[in-house]
C-alpha cells in the first residue's frame, strides 16, 4: 500500500505559476512510473504528465512547454511545476504511483483554480 499526499494547490491568476508536490509513503524509486493527472469540473480525469525511473517524461499536448514534472527519490517526492497557467487548467490535480506489477495508487487530489 502506498499513500500519496498532494499539496500546493490554490487560486492563481491567469499567467501565474504554482508548484504542486506529492509526498509518497514509500520509496518512489521502486515505482515503475509516477504521474500527475487532473479532473476539470464536469469532465473526466486526464493525464497531465508522467515521469519514469529513468527521468524520462511525457506530457499532454495541452501543457507541453508550460508544465514540468520532476522527482526527488531521496525525499520520495514528485513535483509538478506549472507556469503560464490558464483558466482551462482549473482542475483537481492527482498524483499517481504505478508499480511494475500494474498496481496503481492515487492521492486525494489538490484543487487548482486559475481565475482573475
């Protein structure tokens, strides 16, 4: 079992920045992949981006060039740095932990609201 705790969400103006953090209850080095997903109001959950154990990353087209995922294995932390935020980035953001055996875990989510 892995517990994930997201933090760093909040209200930000369009064009602003936020950094989300995800704290894992056990080593993220042993994960197959970590990721960030989001669920906009009234919509389904969607991938934001993912990072593998080799630090390879991939992102949704909608956030490429604006969002960056990073990981700190020593601290069991994963981060999502978000720049140039837009109102359409408003969503609940979830941390995701995928094991090599296919088991996956989710955090409780953190709300990000982009509005003036």
